[in-house]
């Protein structure tokens, strides 16, 4: 009993910490890449930026809730290509914007005075990703 409560508490802490880390990273990436202003600039629809922001937040929230509660839609095979198209457009925009500012870490390290620690920062990120992936693969996915 005591061990299952401890396992549950550890799972909750790890889940919340992982969610905060991933969510913060995605939002920081979207803000650093200026995706919303660029989209408004390309489409010449500056007056619709609040709609873009609302769609981004609403889609993230809806996707999270749908994944969390395992929502399934039966009998709507015609919607799959449309949803896939929207997901592909979003990933394409994100990838294109990311290639433009691929040097974010060195610039940020230089501005924050962390240039001597850049190798350690990258190593910590790599080891953290590797440890999390191994934990997910060998322990969590049983």
C-alpha cells in the first residue's frame, strides 16, 4: 500500500514536471520563432492575429483533453485527411521556422554569459533526453 502511494506520487510529480517542461519548450519555441506574427505578415491579416492565437491555444487544449481521456471518433473517416492536412501544415510551419533560427542556443548562451557552460548545457539536455527515453522504453511501457 505504502509503495503504491509512493509510486503514484512519483508518477504525478514526473508527469507534471514533464508536462511543464514540454509545454514551456513548445511555447518558448513558438514565441522565439514569431510564428503568429509571421503568419499574419504572410497572409496580410494583421487584424486576425487574435484568431490565430485562439486557434493555437484551443487546438492545444482540445488535443490534450482528447489524448488524456482517449477520445475516439467512429465513422468519420472523411475527417482524417483534413485533420492530417492541418497537422502537416502546423508541423511544416514549425519546421520551417525552426530552420531559420537554428542557432538559438549559442546566441542565448552568449547573451546570458553562459558561453563557457554551453557544452555542459547541451550534454545535460542530451543525457536528460536519453534518460527519459530509456525510462519510457524499459520501465514505463511495460
